[in-house]
């Protein structure tokens, strides 16, 4: 049997994550959306790993996890420091990218 | 390596149970009002993911998923949520015009594209990992990681250390000024009062709770006229809209607050009910929870 | 000596350059050097003439090679001089009259602070004119042709602090350039069809030209000639050119430069012979301008402008003669020479009169000047008789020959051309007599400065006096020429024989009317013209202000609306076109460019709205990009 | 003598001098005399080099030198000069000292306090001009398409700064316009350069013009490539309708900059047409010639007509140049050997007359305090020498026989008649219009009565005619105009062989 259903699930989760990033103003929530997207990709990778019968996909997913960990650490640190400076974690409010 | 080994019936059943649940849990990200709920949903998704990994002949990743994501990353998230507290940003009300519709349209577009790709893809039957996992899955993965991708691993290690350092640097706060002791706080508050800024209250904020009837933190104190004093409730509760109105607490107190209370012994002239009560309006406004 | 003919050109050129380069340092002696240069040039020319006279008639065409001028592959032009009777005739006329006018100018320009510059320009003109007539190719001729144009520009505008004079100078140059354009195109066609622009090359190959090509070249050369010689339709500049100092008018705009057109037509004989149509047009232009110029001369009260009209008319005679082909060439040149003398004399006389009358040119304020300016009166009278063709003065010999020749031919042409020439003679007699009587006879229409008359007298106050010797002497010499030249040059073969190596030998055919009849008719008409003028201007008092006059008079006063036509046909549309183009250049051509730039800026401004600082908007854009890219990839793969 | 790498020396000397002048603050005070000396030495070197040039082989590249530069992409440092290149190099290097002398006060004297800043600005100016001189030699000597392209583009930098730093009030926007225009053209050319290389034989010398001549076999490709090159050159030249940067730039730049810009740099456009477009794409050149001739004719008439309507002297001169460039392009593409010789000579003659006009207009503007034509009148009485020199330069510009401008224009016109009578006839209109536009301006500026205060200033001695420096900066120009008008032979001998080579491969 094919592993199509894993890919479908992966796609759905990815979309939910993406829309979360677009919709939620809370930086932490948006960040969670990103995590969800990464995870859905991992799922696809693992599924493909099985399709092809090699472990490369799993190794890739492993690296994604590690990098995601690093990213989360830095990202959350940024959120915390922004919160300290601005008392908010809204991604709209600071409009830091303006000017 | 046999056909039956890949995608056994049990696996499909597992997927059919976990998959929809994961989707539902993921939707919490979109719709949960409180970030903590969203975080819990996400944790559920992560754990579900770990199940699926295991089912997909990737037990090492399944374990790593639980350890790394659920155990470390999501805990970090929750920790930060705690640190940051609640915020107006948590509300799902949209501030950028059209953003929600754009998001919906793009989501739909993404679904369409992905569906197009996935459904038209001509996937070969899965090979299965029996051969690759011959020496057990963790060993196989380890061979890969410390074999052909060892350089990447080293790089990732550097990355992790750098990230840790970065996080420390970012969150580390040098003490640039003297510690703000009580005297300084008072002075600042007085200065703000003189300038007409801030909360315009010189005294310490009144403690919540009324006449010891209720001393919960979400019950505002009442002023001598019976009106609730907002600043007596902690900020977080106020923002969350969890502040209670006097009426929620006790009819007696509510009658005092609304001025309809009649002293059994000596009745002071009660204000007429139709005079607008400032507290009433505010209660409606802030009592969003009801 | 012939090999040294280049000295004729070089001497005045060097003198001119020296005077211009030295500037103020040569103020004191500049005029003397310039005069000396002109005289030296004359002497060298004379020596060359004597040597050529010593040659047998067939050998008289000498080509002197100087240096290779424009060696450009297929087109290689040498600078060389053609020393032959035709060019030498001009050399003599130019240097002799030129020298006299240099002498005259010493007196005329005494008081001008820029006299040295004036003489430098005069020398420059003489040099350029000599290049023009001595050139051995159309290209080198063009050098002189434009050179005299420049000198003419500089001299007409010599007093260019008066804006009108500056405008007149520019007008002369530009109208000349229109003619020059014809010359350039003609040269281009020569090169295209014959591969050469040298006289010898063109003469040798011209017979092989197709008739349309020959006609085209001929008409273009005629256009050039019209520009330079103020023939219709490019005649309008000559009247305005009188803005220059009078010696300039005498030398350039009467005796020499304006006759260059006639020279060109005679020189381009080989082309015109191959193009009968062009010849006919030439004759028509000549005949028409002859009458037009005469009419203008009748209408003008300004003595110089009247003389300018006369010049136009007389050159019309020459062009008419040149247009008649080889039978007319010699007479055209003959008239050109005599005209050079008597017209220069008339101009210098007019200059003397103006000089004496405080630079006024209005003949209506003259009158009765004979008593105070006897020498001028006498010389003017001689030249007057010469121009109207009274025997035995010079004009009689030359003009009568042209009238006779005009009656030669078949069909309508002799009657039209002959008739025009006859009528022209009569009108010439009228306007010249009018000028003579208005200026020197009748009652004085001015008051002596010393008189005790009341201030309410409308007549201007003047102190006319005879000019100094340095001014009268050249005029006297010219007057002598005007008396004797016609007779001298028609002695024996005379000028016809002298020019024969160039113009070719022609048996003189019989005119359609017997010669004595033509002669009588001419003289009767001339007498009638004089009589009419005497009745009108000699016996009657001339009013101080001009009467309204007939429509014809009014038209003549306005040069038959030549300026108005030019303005309406060329200037106004040109100005509008220029203005439109200037506007279009900034608005449309540059506008497209700046518009593109502004569009870029504007689109940037629009796109900037996308950069609203909201991370989520950026994220939406990224996602949109992903979706689009994915969709494109997916669809293309399908 | 001839064994020396002359061209490289001529490129290097001004460049090194420019760098030294710019970088050594101690030299800033002496920048102008040092710059003048360097430019004169360079000119002397160029003259010495010219003696080693064999005129009988003027159609070929001489004094060549080829060194690998970037072998991996086929670019080499290959220089050499044919007759035209030699003439243009001499013109460029002769104009540099003249421009330096003429713009001696381009940066006005300042008080003692600002002396250092003034000196630095002056040094910058001199250094930029010297750098430009070096690049001009390089561009005329380049025998490698890539080298040509690089120099072609790098040349924009010093000009950009010359216009943008030293000039009128709107100099910045003028400089930007110039730069954007030129870059746009250059970008199109870059595409052509790359495409051409791919068509060529490749290898370490795959960009040599000799190796690329006529290699494009497919007519369509050849046409595209031709257009890519031609557009860049047309912008540079400048031809209608891509001319509008020129008036704006000259109206703002210093007279010296304008002289170098119009007198030499713009000739790179027509030089490129001769040196690249014709030999590289002979078939396409023949194909495009009719259209280009029409554009050239429009340039001639349009430039002249618009010049008549100009109010600013510098813009006026710029538009006359557009008309003259029309003549040059006409001569190149009309398909006649004589006309092409004329066009090449015209490039030289125009450089001279334009130098005279720009510099004199600059001197006039220094005195009158305005570049507007209306602000003048009657200046012949005030500054007779200036007026006389202006007249001579103008007459050279409108092709008065006996001056240099005539030879080129005459050859172009007469040669054109052999190829296309209608085109030549239209071009002849330009002759009349030229007289009109120049004399109109001369009349408005120099004739009439000077304004009272001007006359007074002249009487007081506050307003002087040209001084010694100004006179001597123009003497060489005027002498060259006269000498070339009377004895153009030696120069024509350098150009004719080239025209024979190119016209064979070129149009018709």
C-alpha cells in the first residue's frame, strides 16, 4: 500500500501551521505554527524514508529537529527580550520592520 | 521487505485514529483563545507524531520527537508563556485589514497545490525499512549520522552552542541602574502623579476582595460608594477578562454596588436606579467572559 | 608669373590675418597696409594678365596646381588656380575697383574707431572673392563663395550695435546659405554622376550627363547663383544689406560679390549647355528680376536701396544674357565689368552725398546739391549716363548688346526676353534720372545749419560739403572708366575675343528685329524715361514726405512683399515648428524618459505600501510566493 | 622608440598621476600645475607615438600589445591603434590640457580658512580629468570587446563625478540622468557582449575583435547583436530620440567637462559604431543602414530646429551637437567610402569646434554671470576677442569652408549623394539651419547695444576681455581649426584606408 495518507496528513498540518503564522498575532503562537510546519515536513520525510527504503529521510528529519531546537531557543529568547522592552509579544504592535 | 510488512492493517487503524485527532488538536493553534490551550494542542500533535514515527519504522525518531519536541521545545514554549504572561495579542481579533481573508485564501491555495501534488503523484509502493533497520533503527540512523553526514553533525553542534550562547546574550539583562527600592518607587510614583501621568494613585493599590466575603484575586475591591476598583485586580486577570463583577459574587454586594441596598436600620437616601452607574457600563464592557 | 598667381590671393589674405591678429597695435597703419595689399594684388594680377596676353589664345587656359587639398579616396580634390581670361577679367575688376574702394574708405571711415577691423574685413573679402574666381574646382570655388558670404556678413553687420543692421547681416548670410545649399547639392550630384568636381573634369565629362541630371545640376547651380546675386526668389536680402558702410555696398553689393552668380553660370557652361531647360529658366529668372529690381528702384526714396534695386535689375540683365547661352556669355561679362565701374561710382557718389548730409539716405531731403558738391555731381552724372545706356558711355555698349542678343532666337522667347530688356532699359532710365534729379537738382529740401530760418521749418538742417580728395579721386577714376570702358573693351574683338577661349566662339546670329530698329527703340525709350523723370522730379518740387502713391508704388516700396512672403512661408512656420519641437522635446521625447523614471518611482511608492512593517503581511507574501511557485511548477510539469 | 608599449604608457601615466594627486594631500595645493604638466607630457608622448605610426598602413592596427587578462572568460588586455584611433587619441589628449587650463577656476578661490577644502576639491577635479584622459586612450585603443566594454562603462564614473561635483545648481540630477541613460545603454550592450562571446570561437582570446569579426552566421542573431551594440552607441553618440540627457548634462557641467563629454566621450559612440558594429556585424549593418540613416537625418534636422529655440547657451551647443552627430552617423551608415571618411574627419573637427564653443560660452558666462542667451547683447563691443573667437568656432561648427568643420561635412554630404540622393538632400537642409541657429545666437549675444551697466563695467575695467590663460587655452583649438581646414591631407590619409576597409565590409 502506498503511504499517501501520511502525505495528506503532513499537508494538512503544514497548512494549519502556515495559516497560524498568518493569523495569530501572538509571537509565541506564530512560532508554534512554525514548529507545526517543521513537524509536518518531518512526517513527510520519514514517510518518504520508508518509501525509498533508506534512512536518509530520517536523518534529515533528525537534523530538522536539532536545527528547530536551536531556532526555538533563539526565537524565544528574542521574544522574551522584546517583551521586556515593549511589554507585548504582538507581532503587529512593534512594527519593528518599519523604518 | 515484504509487501505485508509495509503498512499493515494495524498501522492503518492507528493512523485513522491518531491522524484526525492530530488535525483537531492542531486546529487549536488557530482557534484557541488562550496560548496555553494552543500549546497543549500542539503537544498532543507532537506526541501523535511520535506514534506515527514509530509506526513508520522510525522508533529512534519517535523517541527523539518525544524527548526533543515534547520534552524540551514545548516545555520551553510553555515556560516562556508563563514568563510573558497574557497579552492583548492573544485575542483572535484581527488588526490588519483583510489579513484573515488573505490567510484563508492562501491556506486554501496551499491546500489546493499540495493536494494537486500529492494526489497526482505516482508513488511507488513503499520499499520498507527492514533492510535498512537490520541492525535496529537507532544503529542504522547512527551509521548515517556519524558516517556520511558527520560534518553536518559537527556543524549542527556548533549551531546549537551558538544558539545557546545567543539566547543567553539576548535574555541576559545587565543591571544598568540602581535597584529600584520602595523609596525610589514611591518617588517615581509621586513624580508621575505630579505630571498627571500613570495611574494617578499615590497609595498602594487596594487589595482585592470585599469585606472578607470573598477574597479571591478576581474580585475587585469596592470603594466606599460600592463601586468596584479596577486596579485592585491583578493585571493579568483584567486583561484576560476574568475580573468578576460584584453581581457575580453576591447579590448583597451587588445591591451595595448598584446602590439599591437598603439599610434595615437607617436608610440613607438611595441614589435613584436610573442614574447611570459608571461601574455598570464598565462591568458590561469588561465582563467579556460572561 | 602665372605660377605666382596664388600671390594675388595670398597678399590680401595675409594682410587681413595680420590686421586681425595684431589687433589695436595696428590701428595706426592698418588701413594703409590693407590698401597697399589690395594694390599689390592688383599689380600681381596685372602682371599675370600681361603674361597671359602674351600667350596664344588657345593656350590661355592655365591650370596651376597648388597642393592636394582633400584626398579622400574616391573623391580627391586638389587646390589649384584656373588662370584664364574669364578669371583674369574678374581679378582685374576685383583688385582694381577693390583698390579704389580701399582708398575711398580711408576717407570714408576716418572717424570710425574700428577702421582697422573694417579694412581687415575688406582684405578678407578681396581674398575670398579672388579664391572664388580663381578656383579650379567647384569645391574650391565654394570656399571663396562662402568666404565672400562671411565677409559680406561681417561688413553688413559692421555696425552691428544697431540691431537692425545685425539682423540684415544675418538675413543676407542665411539667404545666401539657401543658395549655397543648391551649390552643395549640385556638387553632390556632380560627384555622384561624374565622380569629380573639378572644372576640367566636369567640362570633359558633362556631355555624357543625362538630360534630367544635367537639368537638375543646372537648376541647383542657378539656385546658388540666385542666392549670391540676389535674383528672384532669393533677392530680398540685398536691400537690407545696404545697412553696411557705403564702400561695402559699392564693392560687395554692386561691383563684385553679387556678380559671382553670373560668373558661376558662365563657368558652368558645360552643364548648362547640356540642359536647355535650365538655361531657359535662367533667362526667365534674369528677365523677371530685371523688371522686379527696376520697379523696386523706382519705388524707393532711400538712395542706397534704390541703387540696390538697380543692382538687382542690372544683374538681371547679366543673368538673362548668361541664360541665353554662349552667345550671351561674353556680353554678360562685358556688362558685368562696365557695371562694376559705373555702379561702384554711383555708390561711392551716393556715399559722398550721404557723408555730406549727415548720413541721411533719404533722397527727399536732398535736392540742389549740385552747387555744393560739384565733383560728386559730375562723376555721378557720368555714371548715370553710363547706366541708362546713353552713347558713348560704357553702359550703352554692354547693355545694348544684351538687348540685341535677347532678341535672338525662335518662338516666343526673343519677344519676351527682348521686350523685357527694352522695358527694363526705359525703367532704368526713369529711376536713375529720378535719383539724379532728386539728389542734385531742383530746390534744396534742406536748410543750411548756419541759416537764420525759424525752428518751425520742417526741412532738416544740414551742412553739405564736397568730400576730401581721398574720396573724390577714386570716384573720378571710376567715372573715367564709366566713360571709356565700353568703347575700349569693344575695340576690335575686344572683350568678346579675349573671353573666347572660355566662352567658345559663336557666330553672332541675327535678332528677330533688325539691329538698328532695336537700337532706335532703346534710345527712344531711354529718352522717354529721362524726360518723364525730369518732368516729375526735375521741374516739379518734390514733397518732403512721400505721397501715398499707386498700389504699384506702394508694393515696390515694400520690395513687392518679399519679406512678407518669406515671413509667411518660412519664418512664421519655422518659428512655430521650432517652438513646437522645443516643447515636444521636453514634453514628449524627454517626457518619455522622465515619465519612465517617474513611473518607476510611482510603482516603488505603490510597492512600498506592501512594506507595511507587519511581519504577518510579509509572511503572507512569502506564502503567496510559495503557492504561486508551487502551482506554476506543478502545472508546468503537467 | 616603437618598441616601447606606447599605448600602455599613455594609459598608465595619467592614471597614476590621477591617483597620486588624489591620494597625496601634500600635492593638493599644486594639483592644477602638476595636472597640466602631466597632461602636456602625455600629449607629448602621444605625439612621439604618432611618429612611430605608419600612415601607409593606417587601416590596420599598429603599436599593438596583447596580454592575457582574464583567460578563463577570454578577455585579454589587447590594445592597438588604427588611423582613426590615433586621431581620436590625439584629439582627446590635446583637449585635456586645454580643458584643465580653461577650468582653472572651476572651483572658485576661497578664503584662507577654506583653502584646504578648496585645494582638495581642485585636486579631485584634476584627478578626475586625468583619469578620464587615461580611460579615453584605453577606449580608443581597445582591441578586445570585453576590454572595450569595461572601459566604456568605467568611463562613466569620472564623468559622473565631474558633472555631479562641479557644476550648476541642478548638477546632481543631471549627473544621475546621464548615468542612468548611459547605464541603460551599456546594459543592453553587455547582453550583446556576452552573446557575442558565446557565438565566437571562445578560448583565452575569445574576445579579440579580430577573432570575432563576422563570426555570427545566423542573420537573426547578428541583427539582435547589432541592435544591442548600436543602442548603447546611439545613446552615447547621442542620436535622436535618446539624446535628451545631453542638453541637461551640459547645461549643468563645467565648460571643460562639457568639452570632454561632447568633444571626445560622445565620439566613443560613433567610434564604437565604426570599430565594433561594422566589422563585427557587417550583414546586420547593411540591413539596418536605411533605418539608421533615417534616424540620422531626423537628428540633423531636429537638432538644428530645436537648437534655434533654446534659451540656454550650453543647451544650445548641445543641440547643435546632436545635429552634427546626425551628420557623423549619416556618413558612417550611408554606405559611401567618401562619406565615411568625412564622418571620421567630422569626429575630429567637431571635437575642436565644440571645444571652442563650450569654452567660450563658459568664459562668457563667467563674465556675464548667466548662461541664458537673453541675458546678453552687444558683447562684441565689450569683449571683442571673445566675440571673434566665438565667431570663428561657430563658423567652424557650421562648416564654413576654410575651417575644419567644412571638410567633414562636405565629404559626408557629397559622399552621401553617391549613395542616396534623397537622404543627402535632406541632410543639406542642415547646412542652412546651421547658419540660422548659429547666427541667431551670435546676433542675440554679441550684437546690438550692451546694457548700460555692462558698458559701465567695461569702461571701469571691471569687465575684461579674455586674459592670457583664456586666450592661450583657445589658440591651439583655433589654429587646429584653420590648419585642418586648409590642409586636411595628412589626417585624411590616416582615415581613408580605414574607410576603404570598413566600407567594403559595411553598408551597401
